[in-house]
C-alpha cells in the first residue's frame, strides 16, 4: 500500500519534529483517518522527500517527526519551461495539472495579443495562488518532490526578456518543422511557447522570433491550447527526458 503524501512548506531535518499546517492535519485526521504512530511522506518542493511518523494529532494540530530523508525519484533530467498564453478558468487548471504530471520544471503564464483573459492586481494574485495550489496537488498525486515554479502572469515581451533557457520553441500550427527534430540530440532543457485559445498573432510571433524562438508544429491538426502543450511535453520527455 502506498503511503499518503503531502506538500509542506518546511525545512526537513532528520529527527526534528514539526507541526503540520492546520489544513493538512485536518485532512489526515478526518479524511485519511490517520492515527498517532502512522507513517506518511512529506516533501517541501526542493526535490527531497521525508518519511514522517505522527507523534500527536487532535482536531487542529498534528506533530510529525522526520525519520528519513531521500532524493525524490520522479524528476525528469530534461527541464521544460512551459510559456503558456493564459487560458480561461478550468482550461488553465488542466494545463497546469497535466503538465506537472508530465514533469514540467516551470510555468510562465503570459498575456499576448489575443488573450481572452485579463487579470490584474488582486485578481491576478488570487489566480496565481490558485494555480500554485493546482500544481501542489498535482505534485502530491504524481509523486513529484520538486515543485514547479509558477510565475506571475506578465506580457509576452516581459516573459521573453526573463527566460534563461537557450532552446526555445514556439508551437505554431503553421510552422514547417516537426517538434521531434527541433532540438540538438544533447539538449537538456527547453522553453515551449503555447498560444492562448485564439493562437499567436503576427505581432506575438515577431516578439518570439526576436527572442530566438523557433517555430515547430505537432502535425496537421489544430489542437486546443490545453492539448497542444501537453502533447509537446509528452513528445519531448519521451525523446530527451523521462
Ligand atoms: N486558430 C489558432 C491558430 O491558428 O493559431 C488556433 C490556436 S490553438 C487553439 C492554440 C495554440 O495551440 C496555438 O497558438 C499553438 O501554440 C498550439 N497549437 C495548436 N495546434 C497546433 C499544432 N498542430 N502544432 C503546433 N502548435 C499547435
């Protein structure tokens, strides 16, 4: 039987007890029906995970002790950053969830020429918090120990200026090259840019090309934005990663 797993924003030190966040304690008590002495796994997003034992538990508080620490086993050696045109509501959640399951290293949500979603101020901050929650849940479920970063949504131009990966691909249905041939055989990382529901405009493509992005396509069919990134990530992981 697989042990329960939870994300904890906490340094993990063998032998050191700590209190679980209230929401995690309530979940372990009421939903998972855990008892003092039960074991579980926690991870703090840095790539390591810890075996913990419950030392005390009541309605609001739980204390656990770290009994062992190890590196996580579910990370891909190929680092993919998904630069994603912000999609509406549940579509964006699905993209974050599935791409996390497929091992994406980081997310950069962008506003582009044809973005249908406008977010600023408090709404943007709330949405970002929600997106990070989706990624945490996907890491818990998919046995990842590294938490992919989700950046605050910014303009396409600002996002391009902040990227550090040199291998850069635009998913564009009108490109000539196939995704599978797009990178050098020894590539260890890449950024994939996926347009929002309305696709990339000529202006967006100009911004991306000026930032050294190269167009690739995923076959002759037009995919929805929530399908395109996931398909490209799966193709690249199977070729360059794990
Ligand atoms: N009419 C839009 C167009 O032609 O760009 C369709 C946009 S599609 C719903 C949203 C995004 O998914 C596109 O901007 C692109 O990044 C990606 N995409 C969809 N199908 C694709 C394909 N066959 N090859 C590469 N990228 C694709």
